[in-house]
C-alpha cells in the first residue's frame, strides 16, 4: 500500500491541502496590509466574498481527508480512480472559491481606498497549485496497477 507511488502522491497532496489552511491565500496592501485567509472575511466585502472564504475553508480539509482515504482504497482501483477525479474537481472548487473571494475583496478595497491597492498571491495559493499534478500522477499509477492486474488475470 505505502510502497506504491500513487500513495505517496496522494499523501503529499493531502499535506498540501491541509497546509493551505495555515497560509494566507492573497495579500492586499493599502495603508495597511490585509490578508485573505480561510474563515476570516473582511467586514463589508459582501456575501459572495464570505461564501467564497467559507467554501474554500471547508473544501481544503475535505480534499486532504479524501486524499488520505484514497490511499487506503488500493484494493478497489475503480473506486480509487473515481475518488481521484472527485479530488481534482474539489481542487477546482477550492481554487475558484479563493480567487472569487480575492476578487470581491479587491473590489471592496478599491472602492474604499481608491486605485492604489496593491495585491499579490500568497503562500496559500502557491501551496495548492501542485495538487492537480499530484492527482494526475496518482491516476496514472492507478491505471498502471490496473493494467498489471488485468495482465496477471489473463495468465
């Protein structure tokens, strides 16, 4: 189970998903610096901003938990493949909800402070970026195991 490469890829993806909760997703710099983090909305930015942060804060740990669950589904490769596809979709939801929250916070700060608002991605954004590659590599490993198992069954 742990000797398989896809288990390592899924475990690393789980660590990245969990660690994204502890880093700011986006930085905004006006007279003061604002951090966009999960479960910490800025007052007055709107319900879409708040919703995006809460969705991102829920989807990140769910992605991590499901990645760990997928490691232990090594005997049921079909279910493991489906779960990896779900993990890729969860990654997309996570990244898009974070970007949506960042956009609405940027709009709010531009209305409040004018066009001089600087913004840049934070470590939480960059921590999430390798996840789809890791999921794709894990999917390749599962397909390779399936190919080996089906060739063994033919003998």
